[in-house]
C-alpha cells in the first residue's frame, strides 16, 4: 500500500477513536485508560484485516463502541466489550488472553456475544424457539450482551452495501426476524426503526426507494399543515408560561410500507404519515398533570376522536414507553395524531432507559447497574416472559410472509400459505421436480403441507 494511503487511514482511525471519546464524554481517568487499552488490543488483533469494503477492520469495533456509548448510552464495561467483540472469534487472540488482560466480567460478556453469533450463524443451528429461549436466558443474565449485539448488527446493517446479494438478504431477514423485535422489547425505538428501514432497503429496494421519494416530495405540504395546526395551541401554551417543543414525527419507511401492505392501500391514502409531538419540560412530580393540561388546550381547538385516546402515562407499556396519544380533527377535515409527553418520557421512548440515565447525568457504573436492573425487572415483569417475547417476534413479522429454515438453519422467506413443494422450488427447480414430501421439525408431511413460521424443513426427494 502507498505510504500516503496508510497515513490517511491512520488519521481516520484516530478521528473515529476521538469521536468515540466525544460521545462517551467521561472524565474518569481510570476508565479512559481501560478503554484505551481495549482499543490498542483490538488494533493489534485486527491489524492487517480488512472488511469487505476494503476498509481497515478496526473501523467496525470502533463504530460499534460509538453506538454503544452514544445511541444506547452504556458505559465503560460495554465500550470495552464492543471494542473487543470480534477479537476472540476472528483473530488469533482468544478468550483466555482477554480474561488475562481485562478480567472475568468482560471475558464473560464477550463469550456471551460469541455464543449468540453461533446460535444465529453456526453450522447445524437454527433460529427456532429453543434458541430464542437461550437468547432470552442470556438477556436476563446481562442485558448488555444483547445491547452490544444490537449495536454490532446496526453497524453491519449500515455497511451492508459491499456484500453479495444473498448475504444481504440473509442478514436483513435475520434483522427483521430477531434483532428489530429485540430492540423493540428493550425499548430502543430509534434503533428498531433504523434496523427495519435498512432491512427493507435490501429486501424490497423498489418499495423502499419509492416510499422514500414520496415522503420527500410531500414534506413541504406537511410542514405547511403543521405550522398552521400548531399556531393556536402554541400561543395558548406560551400564554400559560409552559416550556415546550413541538415536532413533526414522520412514520418510518418500514411502517408506511407495512401499512400499505396490510391495508392494501397506496401511499397517498395513509392518513397518519406523521404525528405532531408535544414535548414539555416539567418536574417529575408534575408530569401527569401537565400532560393532561396540554391535552385540554389542544382539544379546545381541535375535536378529539374519543375512540383513539391512548393513555400510556397512567399505565406505561411493558417496555417502559410512556406517552399520551390522541387523534384530533385538524383543519381541512383531516385526522391528526397528537402525542403528548415530557422530555424524560421522550428520551426513554426514543432511545431507551440507558440513554435516559445518561441524560440525567448519572455516568458512574453503579448508576448503570441500577439501570440494567430496572430493564431486567421490566423484562421479567408481567406478561414479559418468554411467551411474551415470542409474541413480539410473531407480531413483528409481516402478515403476508413466513420464515422457514433448512436443516442447516438457513433462513428462507416465503409468501404466507406456501407449501413444502413451493419451498422446494424456491431452493432449486431440480429439487422441486424431485420433491415427494418433507420432514417438518422431524415429522413426515406431504408436499401440499402448508408451512408455518419457524418450521425447520428437510425436503425429501425421489431417488434417481
Ligand atoms: Mn462485529
């Protein structure tokens, strides 16, 4: 390699490392030293290794660590683990070396991350109920393992471009099937949305780009409508001396696409492309009272639809989501969804509990432990047992598609109602021509058998 090029890369690595430190924003010297040590260790382990794009491999763990620190809001231990997460698997530096240099806890988390990889990608494995339970068990032992894994997946999805088409499809399918529901369950709404949008971009590129283009084309209209809509409410809120912010929140491309499919309507007929969000700054004790005050002011100007009132302030969702939603009749006789919440609720809703803890300025590891315990409690409470998580997985699937697995655990997407024979043909026409039946989860079934989500299918063929 040219000397100049190597210099540019070195500069870029330092730039990315500094950016990690900036989003992490800690002043603790000992923690900084530990992260530096992990960075140096990862640099050495991944030296001379490149990603498919040709970039130095170290970009990846650095970016994953930056997501962990900034977008999820985790601390030192997680940042160190993110930097080291691919070391044990892909390089000559094995787990004992990590244990010796970084201690038992970090080695345990990295081991957990590697095991999840094997559950998903390893030979002979499949993404079935048993594996979800295993993942869930890890989840209840230490939520950080799953959060770092989500950051890893998010960066892989952001950099999926250079991979071969079939890899893109496989990784995107897993993202829909497993990672987006996990992010949802952990209350990481922004990450969940980005994962879904990226997965759609690779599985349904035409639909994705068409919706993206229409969203852009109609944005000026929405801005005009929004300004007119909020004008009288804004005046009243100011009049009462409230501190607030009002935003337009567009639905994600994936949610729009899902709605178009489920309701069989074109983009133009979706009435709730956007919601108007009121975020108020109030002390914790006054949250409920003040949110309802905003409700009252909005409904002074616009008629609410009583069947569409959702009060997740009195009873928060199981993933921690709190907000007050109403649908009101705006000017032009159009229904408009309005969300009312406090700054604290918004932070939790968009970025999860960890980000909220960070926002509150609690940066010590003990503050983080408190947060992780809280998330675990939420996960373990009420209906949030493994059956609940399974429901989430099912809920998140498209209604018109099913996912089935080969005996080796490869994932295939098929239209709902697909039979054993359809599956055989989708693999290869030669296999379809010779198919006489199949074993589904070990049981013999005929070629007409209608496949269900999560089935593991072994095609049986007539011998030549
Ligand atoms: Mn990775």
